[in-house]
């Protein structure tokens, strides 16, 4: 199981939100580059860098900072948040992002995903942000009406294999992962599921590993010190 560390950026700062609500923002660092290097040195397999300004359509973006992170670390960097066009995807890949995480665009422009998958499916991760079993888009503010497993089936049929499954109601809460949703998603043998949301302890990681998740993203627990990359790597 791969250990992926989250670096969420808003107004140039490293932050965490609770359930995606910008009003709940906690600033953990003013230096995203320093944080990225910290997690690399700790042994993270990959960085999950999210441009929250772009995701929430604040009129700003953090592309310059994200580019600097990619150029600074020697581990893969996957990038998400507000990537809603082919041009945006190509821009991030041209900056050597290892892959892009697509949410809103994937559900609104499925034909574009089909074309991208034909070109290089390994560069695409589909974000499945679920609330009560329904897939959410547009910064987690709008429901697609689509069930999680139906979304997985749809994009598997296009050749996509990796899915980032986040439980919106648990994200940033440290209340534990949604094992039921993750287990159901892992019933698809061809899907590689990345677990996210609510993870707070080594015990949570053991549970996630036991249901055969491909990767796990560590966020708030990492920043609050209730878990470490080093100990997570031992479990993985």
C-alpha cells in the first residue's frame, strides 16, 4: 500500500479544511515547499497536491507554487483541484506532474476522459468524492446523483484504473475511514482504490490495508501528529 501525503494549498499556505468547508480552514504552514520536502524526507511514496483556490473557484490559483514543488522534490507529485479542461491537464503534465486528479470535469465531460484514457490512462486519477453514497463535484458542493460504484463502472469502461475515494463527511474530522464504501469499491478487481477521509491512526491504516486499498492519503492526522509517515510505512 502506497503512502501518499496531502499538501492542500490555499492563498499560498498549506491548510486543512473540515469537510471541504473553507470557513474551517486551519493554516499549518506558510511554506508549501518546506512541507513537501519534509514529507519526502520522511519517506512518502508520493505527494497529493491540491489547489484549493482553483477547486473552490476563488479567482486565484497556486500553479506557481505547485510547479516549484514538482521541481523541488524527487518523488512523484499528483495534482488536483480545479483542473477542468484539456488545456489545464496538459499544462500540469507539461510541468511534470506525475498524474492529474479529475473530479468535476470527469463527470461533466466524460467524452474528454475517454479521449484522454486512449492517450495515457495512467496519467489520470478519477476523484470520487462521496457523501451518503452520492458522488459530489464542484468543490463538494453539487451532487451528480451518481452512486459510487456506478461511477467506478463508468470510468473503468473507459480504461481508467485509479480512483481517489474520499468520504466528504469524514474529511478532516479524524473520525475514521468509511470502510464500508471503500470495501465496496474494492470489489472491482480492475480498480486501484486510493483511500482518503477521516484517517486518524495506525489502526485505521491496518483496516484500510486489510480491505486491499492500493494507496492511502494522509492529511490532517499527519499535520496534527496523530500519525507519522515513518510509522505508516511500516504498516503499509
